[in-house]
C-alpha cells in the first residue's frame, strides 16, 4: 500500500520543507520551506498594513517567485489578489487599483516608476505601497 502525499501546499511544505518546488527563470531554486516562509512574511506584512480577510491587494509583478508568493499569501489569508499587467502605464494601473478596491499595491522594482504614479493617482497612503 502506498501512502498518498498530504493535500495542499502548506501540508506538503511542512512535511518536506527542503523539497525544491520552484525554479525561477534565472535558475534560482526555491524550496517548499522557503516559499512557505516568504508567503507567511507577506501575509504578516499585508495584515500589518491593515488588510483583513476579504480585502484585495494589487500586484505589478513579472512571472516570478514573487508572483507565486503573492498568490499563496492571498490564498492563505483569504485576500483577493488583483494581478496587474506590468506593461500598463500609471493611469491604467491606478484605475485597476481604484476599481478593484485594492488596499495595497505591491510592485517589482522594475515597474516602480509606473507603480508610484499609479499609487499617487489612486491615493494609496505611503504605508500601503511595497516593492
């Protein structure tokens, strides 16, 4: 009789935290434990910014480990993740942030200028903008 693997990412990360679960485009390997820790850190940061279950946060991120971390954090904490295409300009990002009701904007440093413009236009307080 074979055993079935534990269901869900969190159970699997707890059972085998050293298992490689992600290889980033640059070849960097992420273990389940590292990804789990990063998602937990983001959840705590978003909660510290005032997010509660059912709140939304927007991200301007490339396809990356950071995007998967944001997805896992949203799933874990019951937040809505609003992915924003990184090719958009500040006013377009601002409209999505405002229309979605996102309370926080997370952006990759490559998109910092457009994200800053968007956050200003959407009137997001400084404590709710992250890179």
